[in-house]
C-alpha cells in the first residue's frame, strides 16, 4: 500500500468491511471481492473518474456521495459502504485509489479462502502456476502481453486451471493479468503469493536446489528460518539442476546463496 494518508483510508475501509462481514460465508465474501475488483476495473479504465473521486478540493463526504450515486443499485450495500469509506479518505495521487480498491478485492478474496480453510492451498497453487509459466517462454510472452486484451488471456488461464485449482486461485491469477499494483504479470503473481502467506502470518522463503529436498530437510530448513525471522516460514522450493548443488534461499531482500554454481562463478572471477 502507498504510505501516509492512503494507509489510513485503507484501514478505515477494512474496519468498515470487517464490521459488516463478521458472519459472512466464504461464498458471500467472494461475491463482495468480485464487486471490489469490478470497481477496480472501472477505475483503471477511467482516469477522469479517479481524479474526481480523489479531488482534494472536495470534502470527503461529497466524494463518497458521488461514489454512492455511481454504484447505487449496482452493488451490494456492504461493497458500497466499504468503498465509500475508502473514497472519503485522502489520496496524494489518483492512482492510489485504484491500488487500494484492487488490494481490498484481493484481501477479501484471501479472507474467503481462509474462511473455507483453503488459504494454504491457494498459496501453493499460485506459486506452482508461477513456476509453470516461468518454465514456458511462450506462456510468459502470452500472459505478460499488456498490449493484448485481458479477456482472452483470462480465458486461457481459466482453461489451464479448470478443475485443477481453487476458484480464488483462478481469480487471483486473473488479477495478476491486470498488473496488480502496477506490476508485470510474474511480479504480480509473486506479490500475491506473499500476501497469501502474510494472511497466514508467514514469511515466504524462495529456495533453489539442484535436487528435491526430503521432508525432513524441508522441515529443518523451515525451522531454522523461523528462528531467524521470528515467525513461521512458507518454503517455495524450485528444483534447478543448473545450480549443481547446495542451496539458495531468498526471504524478502535477504539472499543466502550457498550453491556450488555461485562458488564456481566466484572462483572464475577471482582468477579472471
């Protein structure tokens, strides 16, 4: 999220949403999330509307009322109330309203998966799909092509994941196609994996090894990283024979590279 006043606007909207959805089912939260994301799509395509809804010369109550008039009869009251609360806040840039609306949709989707007990499954499916995409240059090019309409790319994602992933996973991948938070497709997927882990109060550790780790090795590594970072760690393991041996671990901006490939490259540089 953007810093400062936008964080407060977002926090107020989340508080409003939580108050109105304490007894909501996973399916009901999914419906609300879809409405948030539909509004995000509207804002993405209408810069003038974003500017009007974030105009600092207009009182927040006036902007919220304008927003209500636009959605009247077109969305559930819980959706309208949460987003009106968001619009009433202060934004330093119109694009921040889009980012906050999109984030609210994502967080609500994750809440729906959590309510259904599927959050860990969604996290793993997002990561595995990212691996499948990165392993296919053609798929990377197709799904990352921001010059092509989202519709056909979303259909392709639906076809690829049909019957193989939780509906929340499919929807989140479609959010990534839009460029979540202004990111590219692959970076969007990575960020969504991390947000899903955060919802589970976990850090994400990206682990690269030459051959698969045993269950015992994964457990030991996760425990060691949990000690370092002060909370549980979700391992995302990528098997890459090119590293030859050893292990590379990235957590946020921290990188621990103990691969044989790194040592060989360091040796080559030393003798260059």
